């Protein structure tokens, strides 16, 4: 009885182990290629699966993510017979796990060799200068060629990049000398442009300064003319006002004499007194009206008569 129990327990444990070994969980971004009795049975995608014991097996676990293959530098010859070394980087993705498993024996080696031959064909049609300046064109041509060639293997080539282009040492030295000469030329051009711009700015500054100076002189002359004009106007107004005051004073004097009842003789005597004051000046000749001459003679006679009794 105990022996039978042990056998049953062992049998249950064996069945459990077999069942557990038949349970498969496919993770994300992976696929399992299944075979039954050595023949392709199917491709398991993400999820829970149970295989048939002793009949099914996982032939290959395929990674469906985009992958990167970095290949070592390959020697290539350009159209003008220059040998250089170019290393490439291929970005690819497995789209058909069945074709990837059964299409080619070693997919990565196949892609590497296909990349090298395609690169040699493309570079062979280009000269050195074109090779160094046409990376994008070379990448596009290689991607198209590799994508078509790898379709039967269940592989899609997304991008191809030229990582490094290594020309021969003598070509590198010549390129460095050319780059140095080009840098010196650009430096000279830049310096000349800077000097030219500096002179232009200096000339423009002198021009602006001259214009501002001329404007200042113009404004100053205008202000001086305005001041002189204002001065002359003020002086003329002052003289006119003085003349008006004198005339007003004379008119007022005549009015007062008339109001006082002064006759013509008195007026003439007043006029004589006025001429006498004029004679006090430095003038050597005085012209008198004819009617005043008689009055002057009478006044002189009167003065002489009044002085005789005193003698």
C-alpha cells in the first residue's frame, strides 16, 4: 500500500511538471515559432499558450522590436580609384518570424554581406568628392536595395546610416590643408568685410555729424536774425512812441496857451524863446522866419533902451 501511494504521488508530480513545461507565456514584442514533429506548426503571438507534450517545441524566439546592426568598416573603391573604408549602421525589424526562421541560415551574416556588396556597388559609381558630400543619397539607395533584398527573409530595413567615411592618409592630409586654406580665406574675407563696414559706419557718422552741425548753424542764424529783427522793431516802436510823446506835449502846450488867451505877439515871443534855446547848441547858422525877424529887432531895441538909464 505505501509503495502504491508513492507511485501515485510521483505520477501526479510528473504530470504536473509536464503540464507546467507545456504552458508558455509569450511576452510583449516577441513571437514564438512552433514546430510539431519537426515541421512548422504556427507562430505564437503575445499571450498564454499550451503546447502538446512531446510533439510541439519552440523552434525560435523572435524579437519583433527594431534592432540595430553596427558593422565594421568595409573597404570600398570610388570611381576615381580611391580606396576608403566605410562602416555602416543598419536599423531593421523582423516582420515575419516564419520567414526569418526558415528563410536564411544566418540572417545577420547575410545582412552584413549584403550591406558590403551594396555599398561597393553604390560607391563604385561615385567619385571621392561625391562620396564625401552625398551621405544622404547613399543612405537612401542602400536602404531601398537592402529592403528589397531582405523581404524574402521576413526583415524590413528601416534606415541605413554611414557611420564613418575614412579616406587614405594622404587624402586626409590634402583635405586638411584645403580646409585650412579655406578657413584662412574666409577669415580674410570676414576681416575685409568688417573693415568695410567699419569705414561705412564711420563715413555715415561723419555725414550725420556734418548734417547736425549744419542744422545747428542754420537754427543759430535764424535765431540771430529773429533777435535782430525784434531789436529793430523795439527800437522803431520806441522812437515812434517818443515822437508821439513830443507831439502830444506840443499840442498840449498850444492848447494851454490858447486857453490862457495869449495873442499872436505872445506866441511869436514864445517861438523866439524856443529858437533862442536852439541857438544855445553848436550850430553856427540859424535861419529865422521873416515875421520873427521884426520881433527880434524890436526885442533887441527894447533891451538896449532898458540898459541906458542904468549907465
